[in-house]
């Protein structure tokens, strides 16, 4: 499995049989999406920075809401949550996705805006690779992000939705999250290649460079 970051909350996950793209964004964000190809596109919520399906080639199968889905041997579960800590009153709903692919379980939190309840933690189950927002603005603060990493205890956690040189909006830098996790001098990778047999035994934070 190869995982590449296109910026913001958008990743391309290329498995043996299927390629998934998460939360494709509108070019106004500052990143260059580049018309990537995918078989499946998942959308956590319908803000332009997370739902620009028009920018994805191949006319992917779209998953845009909670539910259980099976596409060509890839299993995806959408779990309802909120974009704020007031049950959606401020920014509406958000869908968390759990993806089972090539013997690896991935979890994309979207723009989660509140801590994970014990019920949600149980519903998510055992996660191998976690994608979580760490830029704070319109999502969880970094201390909550760090607590979620501790709660889910994934072998790999990949931060997303943070300020970069390309991003035109107002978010915190990834360094603030890394400080919260007491991580120093972490080198970003161009992509992550992993199999079920090469997952680390304890949680590693992996920062990716956007393509």
C-alpha cells in the first residue's frame, strides 16, 4: 500500500486492487490537486476544501455519508460525527471513515470537531493507520488530537489539515501538534509504503510532504 498526501485532508491510498482518494479539495485552497485518478472517493463533509469530486479522474465511486460499503473487496464504514463540539450547531456534521484494505485498517477523521467518546472509540475498533486533523481552526485542538492518538493507539498516525506554505487559509502549523506529542526533528517523507507485516509495534507519527 502506498499513501501520498496531496495537501489539506486529501490523500491517495493505492492498494493492490483499488485506489482511494480522501476529501479532494477545490484549487482555491492553494494546493494543486493535479487531476488524480481513483476508483473510490470519500467525502467527510460538503465544504469546498473537502468535496471537490470534479477534480478527480476516472469518475470514482463516491461515498459521501455514514453507512457500510463494499467495493471490489474494499470495505468502508462511514460513522457520523460533528464538525464542532456543539453537535453540529456551528459547522454541521462530519463523517469519519474506517477503510479495510489489503489487510490494513485505516481511519480518516475528516474535520472532526470534538473529542472521541468511549462509544466512538469502540465503534472505530482497532486502527492501523490514522489520519487526523491537527491545524485546530474549525477542528479539534492539538491536545485533543494527541489524546485521540493515545485512545486509538494506532501503529501509524499521519497529521493533516494544517498550515503549509501552499495553503491560503488560517491553520496552525504541524509543529504545534508535534510539540504536544513531544516529538523533535521529524523528517517529512514523500510518501508512505506499508504492508500489514511492516506496521510498527508502537505508534509512530509520520509527516508527509504534499505532492
